[in-house]
């Protein structure tokens, strides 16, 4: 880890969304995108418009969406949390949508 990476990760705040919340930013850490889907805990670091670094906890859906859209370091990402939903089986899950925009 370089000094810049260490300084950046020391100032991370974590997104704790409520239903309807959206976050957008530029991917600063894509190391989580290359790991196995079965690791317990993954976080994507985004730099928002104000320059703040925000950690976004990733679930399987978000990891899959990032991989499917070929998200890489420097891409712009928008994540919306729609709230908790329940499957027919009774199991609950967090519903998100994710959009990746590649730089021009």
C-alpha cells in the first residue's frame, strides 16, 4: 500500500443508506471487484463530487452488477438503495440498482 492509499483509506466514511438514497462517485478502489463472490465482506471506495471518499458495502448483486458492466478504477458509479424486500420464501434482502458510466 502506498502512502497515498493509506491516507485515503484513513478518511473513509461509510454509506449507510435509507430506502430511496442514492450515492454517486468515481471508483477509487477496485481491488474488491477481482475477489471471489463468496468472501464475507467487500467495500467499494468512491470519491464523490465534494472529493470525499465514501465506502459502499457490496452485496452479491452489486458485485455481480459491477463485474457485468466491466467497472474499473476511474469509472463513475451510481448506486440506489430501494429498501428491504422479501422473497416468496420469506427471506429478506436489500434491493439496489447500479449504473456504471465509463469516462469519455
